[in-house]
C-alpha cells in the first residue's frame, strides 16, 4: 500500500512539472500582428497616382490590422486585472 501511494505521489509531482498551458496570454497571432513591419514605399508612388493610391490603401490596411490586434491584446490584459488602460471597442 505504501508503495502504491509513493508511486501515485511521484506521478502527481511529475505531472505538475509538465508544460504549462498559456492561460491568460494573448494569442500569438495578435502579438505578431502588433509588430508587423510597415510596408515599404516604392519610388513609383512619387510619379504614379495609381501606385500612390495602392500604397495608401496598403498603409491603411496595415494600420487597421495593428490597431485591431492591439485592441484585442489590451482587452485581454484588462480581463486579467490590469488597471489604468483604455482600450478601443471591438
């Protein structure tokens, strides 16, 4: 009986040493989106109105992705008890 209890105790102790789930952390995709590099401009945006318009649309979409991801991470931190932060609405 003592041996069984010892084996069970060791099993429980080893199980506690396993990898911990990422409870409470923001999703990696949201963190990655927050650090996405700004799209680099090309020289043709100086002379081609269509290229300039495409670049402006690309920059707007980039900014929207970053803002959305930052809002998700911000709301996640507030749900964990962080105070003094105002997050954008969904």
